[in-house]
C-alpha cells in the first residue's frame, strides 16, 4: 500500500467543486524589524478555502479527489523586507 500523502493543494476546478483560496489583506503598515537593514512592511490578513489531494486518472484528462478535502481558515501577521 503506498504511503498516504499529507500534502494538499488549492485548486480551481468547478467540475470537482473546488475554488481558489480566498486571501484578504486587511492592512499593510511600515515597520522596522530589529537587526534588519532593509525597509520592512507588516502585512496582516485572513485566508480561507478548501484543500484537496487531486490525481489524474491513468491515460486520461479526468481528475478526481483522493481522500477527504481539508477546510482551512486562518489569520496571518508577517513582516516582509523590501530590497
């Protein structure tokens, strides 16, 4: 039996009922990260969507979802350096 894949990807596939992830950036502010000589921005937002493991059927162009889909929702708060 092959190992179970824990890797999931967001797809746009209306025939499989999959849509791209939703990503909302709520703010971008100037920051300065300690010890970083480059200009820094803080980006905050939310994401949500459905992830799936999708495989192509052998010898064809049809795809199918393997296993269960995974619903994700989350917030992010990241610092980005601009060079």
